[in-house]
C-alpha cells in the first residue's frame, strides 16, 4: 500500500532549477554528487525531487551562509 507521503507530487529537474535559480545541468550534477537527494522514476530514469528535501537543502544552505556572515562580522573563522 502506498502512503500519502509517497503520493505527494514531486518536483522535476526544471522545477528545482527554477527554485534554486540554477541551470538544469547543475541540478543533475548535484543529484549525481548526492548534494541534493533525487529519486529515479519511469523506465527512462527521470529524476524527481521531494519538496521536503529541497527545503531541507535550502535551510542548511541558509544556516551555513548565516554562520559565515557571523564569522566575518566578529573576526572568528
């Protein structure tokens, strides 16, 4: 039986590229490098991304950028 979590619409490579303001090939490369989690669907192996995974990536990125800003402002490296 399929859970509700698994039935949620997933994002395409193009959707993620638009959200992150990056090129679609960058999305594919980051997926290959496991920077962002993807799922292979269909017999062609199309990539799909869960919205929660992309949101988590953005939160981590924002957290890292916030720490870098704080470090630069205080002289701590």
